[in-house]
């Protein structure tokens, strides 16, 4: 009963807009469908897309309300468990081609896109060699991007999917390595691509994107969610895979459950909960599809090539029927998620300006990599000084043992003290070389740091927090590997058990690091209260143990509050907790408003489709009645 009330609420909210333009919409529809006959310029999404998802592509006039940044939202992901084994004897057997319509794009299209991508990359490399490159020690923002180069490099290194050279399946044992899917936001399959090469190479995703652009109007804007959306946009802009007119219509974002592998500045720009146009879409429809298809992993691994594609097509058709029957429940469920949040007591204009300032500040390129290298060298020197002091203490302790006649084995003692002195001398030489490489500015900073306890604790806390983030990312990747353990063969069970043991071993280390970091925060708090801190110092946030391994986008683990920046007066988005909470609530409110608008439009699409189907059914029944009357005469 509750779902029926929600659906009726959506219909009542959208019916007024639908009735207001009903008369004009019918005339525009007739003219537009006449233009749609021209294959060179579509005015409406193709009939194929309309058959795939009614809510996304089934409207009679999709240009009627375009208040959102994107008109349709899709997601892309790959699955490497849906592999197809090679026949060891080379026998194909009885495997006739699939005679029915298929959601798989032709293999020739994928091959052509692979050749096109290689050609574009070759041209891009040649052009980059002619252009004068900037210094490698200088961070910058590439043309068209909003995230610095060093941040994008860090995201690429975090994700295995971004490394195309890594083999996720052995080509010696498998003929087909997996699947890549393009889905709409309602988890309806638009197209599938059969992957025949090792690694998640970009030409598969680009082939799916090209297929989509051929079935939508030239002015339809697309929101694309992908695990490594930042890397895909970067390559697209750098190597010019498609025309700029197509690129300008695509807005990239990162799937919600995979943002933990990206740097924080990248999350601020590409997280669907942090940017406009995506509402409450999470981009994880492909993961739900792979979970639905997992019972087919074993049988399809040893089936014929065409038989495998046929079975997958059949399963997709079954999912289409289930999706069509559940459209109403889907709309009701997502409508209930669009809750409005209360006010935090701060003006909305203030929160928006603070959020804009935070984005500009935290996505700004680093002034110079050399500065960061100098800081790293200073940290190394401080650690070396501690090691030198510890070894000097060991030498003095051994000498005192010899003086006080506490040595029982002279030969062993001479070997031990010679070894300790050798290590001490080596550390002294290493420390001397490190100090010589600092320069005048580095030496001055080292002297200031050595004499300031607050700065030392401050630097140690930042280093420990960075280390905690790295361990948490690795922990999350290991957990994802366990959760995706679909096929439990003996080898998979051993690998899964090994991953579980690795995760359990890492947890105590992480908790110890958290305890160390919180202890350093206590020291910083004490120094601030004793007025031994620098002017304008902000107390860093503690890391709670509860929910530590979740790595949500709004967790404090991503924010280095009080650990970075040289501003005497920190901004409100950094130092004021109320402003930070208000910004998060404001962004969530914007997402709910966007989602409500999109749900109203999708409900109109469903109503219009039902109306067209009903009219067609009535017309067919009337024609049948006329035919019966003629037969009777």
C-alpha cells in the first residue's frame, strides 16, 4: 500500500506538467518523428534504446524539461569471471551462430576501435614529443581537466583497472577473457562487449560509447559512471579519440563503491555525490548484473563461443522482463530516498561559497614537487639523526660494559662492538650526504624544525595519517577481492583464504597506527594549549576506530584538517565543523532535488509509453473487430 501511495504521488506531481504541454507536444512529436527518419540526425533516441529502457528513452519529448546537467545516466564496468576456456584439442564442435538479435556489439566494431585507439595514441605521442614539455618537478592541470596531474597519476597507480598491461586472465588458457557492459541507471543492459584480450583496455569502453552515440540525438547529454572515469576522460582529451562535439556532451563520474581508490581532490570533482547532474545514481548497476550472472560462470566456461553469447542474451532478456514489471516499485523506492534535510543554521549562499572555495583550494596544483621532495629529505634526516643517536648510545653502552669488566667473551664482544661502530659510521656518512643535498633553504628549515617540537609532531602526524590512508585503501581492495569470489574452485578457495588471512593480519597494524596518530593529536592539543604551537594552528581531527574500514567519502580520514596549510587564519570549510557538516547536507539536498526532477520525468515517460501501448492495443482490437464484421458479411 505504501508503494502505491508513493507512485500516485509521483504521478500527481508530474501530471500537471504533462497535461500543460499535451497539445503542443503532439504536434512537436509528429514533426520530430519526420526528422528522425533521417539517419544522419536523430531527433529521438533510437527504437532499440527505447526497447532497452522505457524510463530513460521512452519519452515522447525528452527536450521538454532539461534543467539537469545530463539527460541520461549510464555506467560501464568489466567482469573477468565470465571467461571462456580454449578447447585444448582445437575442436569447435557443433556451435552454430546465434540467429536471434543480440545485445553484443560486433567483434569487428571492437577491432576497428582498437586500431583507432592505437592510431590516436601514436599521433598523440608524436605531437607531445614536438611540444616543449614542462619540468617533471612541476605539477599542473592538463587542458580540459579539473584535477592536477599528480593526483591523476596517483589514481591510476591505485587501480588495477587503469593498468592495461596487467593480465587479469591468461590468454594461454582462455579464448574470451570477460565481459564489459554498458547499462542505464535502472540496471538495464544497453550493450555488452566480449573481451578477448587480457586487461581492461580502454578500447572496449570506447566501443560501447561509440555505439551509444550512434543511437542518441546529437544534443543529448550523457552522464557516464566508470570505476576509473577520471582516467578515461584524461585519455580521451589527450589523444582525441572522438570529436570535441561528442566529448562536450559527456560528463564523467566515478562509481560510488570504488571512490576509495581515488585521491581526495579527484573525489571532490568526480564523485557523483559531490558534483551536479547525477542525483542519487551510484553507478554500480554493472556489479549487480555480474552478481545476477554468476550462476552461469561454470557452464559457460566450457560451452561453445556462439552458445555462450546466446545464453547470455537469453539471460539479459529474462532480466528485461523482470525490470519492466518492476518499474513502478523502482520509482517508488527511489522517490522515498529523496528526503529533505533540515537547516544547519548557516545561510545557503555561505555554504555554497565555502564549498566552491574548498574545491578551488584542494584541487590546486602543488606549487612544486621539489618543495615536497625537500620536506621528504628533511623527514629522512630527522629519522637518520634518531638512528645515529640510538647507535651512539649502543656504542657507549658496550664501552661501559668493557670498562666495568662485565665482558665474558672478548672475541664475541670485539665482533659485536665493531659491527655497531661500523653501522654508526655508515649512518653518520649517510646523514652527512643528506645534509649536503639540502641547500641553504632546506638547512634553515631543518634548523627551525629541529628546534620546534610542535612542527616535529605536526610532520609525524601527517606522515602517519598518509600511511593509514594507504593501508586502508589496500585493505578495501582485499575485501573487494573476497566479496567477488563467485566461483569456489580449489584454487579460488585457497586464494580467498589467503586474502582473508592477509586482511586479518593487516587490521592490528592499522589499529596501532590509529593509536599512534591519536597520540600525536593529543601532543598537538597539549602544545596548542601551552601556546607552543605556531600562530593560527588548528587542532587536527582524531580518527575513530568505529567505521574505520568503511572509507566513506565524507569520513574525516580524507581531510588533513590542521596538518597542512600555512594560513594564519584557516578558512571556515577547514576549521568550522558546522560549516563542514552544512556543506555535506547541502550537497545531499541538491542530489535529492535533482533525483526528484529526474523521477518526475521518468514517470512521465512511463505514462506516455503506457498511453501509446494502450492506444495501439485499442487500435488493433478495433481492426480485428472490423475484420470479423467483414468476414461475417
